[in-house]
């Protein structure tokens, strides 16, 4: 499974691309267009009190998202997602945490 982070997101985070390992790989989108990933980068994902290091492929393509995470991240977090409630629940050292989305924004 590949996780994606977009170049514009890294720019907003003030991450310099020269510090990232160059690993171009082909990426085929749903529309059939092929583009190359620029590099890969390991970044921490912090969700409440839980932090996991994730290896992202950097993509220079306009997107409405900051990152794209897949089901392996959900499994690593031992999380329970709910698309109906626009949320995800997972265990933390201090109990259960929830991250909720916004119906208006989605």
C-alpha cells in the first residue's frame, strides 16, 4: 500500500524537497493518466495521543486533499472508521479517542 502526500502540502509545511529521498515510481490514476511520484518521505502521523511513522510518496499534482491514507494505517491504529458518521475511533493510552469530520465540508 502506498500513502500519498502532495507537494503543495509539503510546501505549506515548510519541508524542503532536497531533504527527501528521490524514488520516482509510476502512478496510474483512475482516469488512466500516468504520472511519476517525485520522492518518498517518512513523516509522523499524530492522531490524538498516538503517533505512527508513515512512508509517503510525494506527488506533484493538484488535489483537494493534503494526504491520502489507506486501510493499513487504519489497521495499525486499530481504528474503527464510520463513513456514515464521518469519523474514526481508536484506542489511546488514556482511553478511546475520536476524530470527526464535518458534513458541510465533505
